[in-house]
């Protein structure tokens, strides 16, 4: 695939040895990690990163509240929401704050469980069951994303409606997802690589943040939980998994 992309760019586009003084940092990962470049200290100014670093971030705390709204739309009387997160990931803090603000407005109560290791997932679900959580919010973290299939299985076993950030969660059997559109980030990464190869200074290119978000409900998962995805949600969803 890389060879085909290089051919599209044309000959002699890339002819350089890597060095510490000439590099581009592009924030993206195969697990679609929700790291914020300013939150994690990579840069201090998103609009003008400086140095030799720029990139595309999947970080945006705002949809944390939107995901709670989706749960309330699907389960109108839901009040107690379990939250799985990894506190070691600095980027979870602003996402949790956004969710807490949304919870206060909608009279929901969040029950937060820290899951630093995937091996602790079963115990985390048991704790949420004892706390009588009625639904689950999964906060973006690369380690937890690595356990997506396991989380979906445990949510089904405990009959817990769950919402997460990536469409992959809904594709693997989660109830609904809401988060940044991955394809948009990949496109912007390609644009930045092209601009840098053509001479733009990375530090003068602003860090791009998500602009487009997608929601993906899973109708089969809803039926298994005895729930129904409301028609308005189905109609405005970017994709619907039957």
C-alpha cells in the first residue's frame, strides 16, 4: 500500500534520512486513541505547535456528554451510569468532566470505575452491577480499546447497555457509538504529509482536531437487551448496524 501511495505522489518526493531535527509528529493510532496533544504535554499551543511537531488528533472531550444524551434517548428513565476509564491516561480527565457536566444537567449519576489493566474488567463489571448501574459509558483509552471485544461480551452478559467512542465498538456488538469520524483524520494526515514534503514547516501547521462526528447504533444489540432504537436516532445516524 505504501508503495502505491508513493507512486501517486510521484518520483523523488521522499529522499531524506531521518533525523531528530527533521520530523513530523502525527497523532493517530490503529486503536484510535483519544490523546490530546495539549493535555499530554506534546505541545503547548494547538494553533501554532512550534518546533518540528504537528499532527491530527482524535481528542475531543465534548462528545462525552453527547454519549450520555444518546443513552437517555434510548433509555429515557436511565439514572445511574457506570463509567469505565483508565485514570493513568491524562486525556480521560477532560472527557470525564464533560460527562459529569452533562450528567448534572440531565440528573444522571455517574459511577466511575478505574480499569488500568484489561484483567480487571470482570471485577469492574461486578462492581458496577453491585452499584446497580443501568448503563455504561466507556471513556476512550488505547488499552481499553484493545479489550473492546471483551467489554462487549461482559456488557452483554451483565445486560448493560453501553456506549463508546469508536464505530468499532458498535460493529463488534456494542449498543451505540458516538465519536470523531476516523476517515476525516486519515485524510487530514495525508494533507499534512503532502504539505510538509512540499516545504511547509510542521511547527507552523495547527494541530487539527475533530470536526465531524458520527453516531452508529446497533439494532441487533438493542433487541438482545430488550431495547428499541428510537426512529429519530435511526434517521440521523451516520450508519445503522442491523
